């Protein structure tokens, strides 16, 4: 019988806040740039993805 041990590291609160803030900034930047992209292909791909995820966009 083999057993695997998994070690987990605890992140401090400040590290978690930094990770969440970075994810939010990147996410907002991606949504903003694709939503207002001049290329209709990029905008339509983002638009279709939002519809596919049942996210209301209009």
C-alpha cells in the first residue's frame, strides 16, 4: 500500500490580498481591452464567450 503525503503552505493574509488584487487587475484589464477592442473579431469572440458562460452583456 502506497500513501502520498501532501504538504501545504499557508499564505499570509497580505499575500492572499496581493494575489486577489493582481487577479482582479488582470481580469478587469482583459475584459476592458476585449470589450472595447477595435477589431470586430476580438470583440465578437469575447461577446460570444460571455453568452456561452450565461453572463449578461447587454
